[in-house]
């Protein structure tokens, strides 16, 4: 009876030696692991635009510069509201007031106020830029074109990326005389980020005079985004 504690551990050890540990990568005996990285691209038309409008005012005193700047910015906001831009789509981005220490305006005061405007109707971007300059804005830049739901474009790009990965795996398998037996893993390779706009999608304006007789031309073009996917495939005979 005293030998049992010795025999039992030896039996378990021998039994364990008869089974190899599973491959942590998921491949089974006779299979070959293939890891593929592929990209997918989606071209989408933007549905919103953001541009920055600002007023720069110089006056003899800080109060005059600040007050004059505020009056013009209120006119700019009112002009945008008349176009149907909601208050939530106008956001102050910068307010500064400083004394000029050099140049012909030395000793005077400069006030700046910048707002970011979001337009949900791209047909009115040029009209909105014209309205702000007519109201007194003398610094305008943009627009930045984007999608209100960027994930919608990514879904199409990810589908294209996986399709490319699968086709590449099948090509490798055929060249090696194998076939794709199983998909072991699919991992998000990350968003490659937006690609530069094309089709004259962006423009920039520096306005010296508030007078604007016609709206500047605006072409929304298309946005392109790129994503990556990593997929593991098991190849077999």
C-alpha cells in the first residue's frame, strides 16, 4: 500500500506525456498558420463643414478695441443666424486683447475674437463665408470638411480590408498547394486616418476688406479614409 503514492504520480506523468500541449496560436496538427495585414479604403462625400471667422480690431485704448471688436462679432453672429446656423454651431475659439509694442501701431491696442462655425448644409458654405465678411469679419479660414458619423465610412473600409485579406490568404494557399481551412483571428489594425481631400475640397480665405459682393466658389469634393485589418488563417491540405 505504501507504493501507491509513487505509482500514481508516475502514471499521471506518463499519461500527460502522451498528449502534446495545444498551439496557443490556434493551429491544429497538419495546419499552417498564415498572418495577413490588409488595408481598405472608403471614399465618402462630406456632410458638414467647419470654418473659422474672426475680427481683428485696433484702437487707441483697450476699451475701444474690445468694444469695437464685440460690436462687429455680434453682427457676424447675427448674419450667421439669419442663414439658419444654430447657436450651438457657433463656438468661440479665441479671444485676445494686447498692447502693440512695435511698428506704426505701437502703443495702440489690438483685440481679436475667433469663432468656429459648423455648417450642416454644404450648399451654403460659400454664402456663409460671404455673410461673415459682409458683417465685418476680416480673418476667415477653412473649411474643414468631414462626416458627422465617421464610423459609417469606416464600416465600408473595414469590409474592403477583410475582403482583401481573405483574397490574399487564398492566393498564398493556392500557390502553396493548400486551402484556407479556418479563420483563427481578426484584429483591428487601426484607423489609418483621413487621406487628404481631393477634388478642390478645401479652400482658405484671408479677407482684407469686409465688402464681399459674391460668395466664394466652394466644391465639397470627396473624403478618403483608410483602415487596416490583421487576420490569421489556418491553411491545410
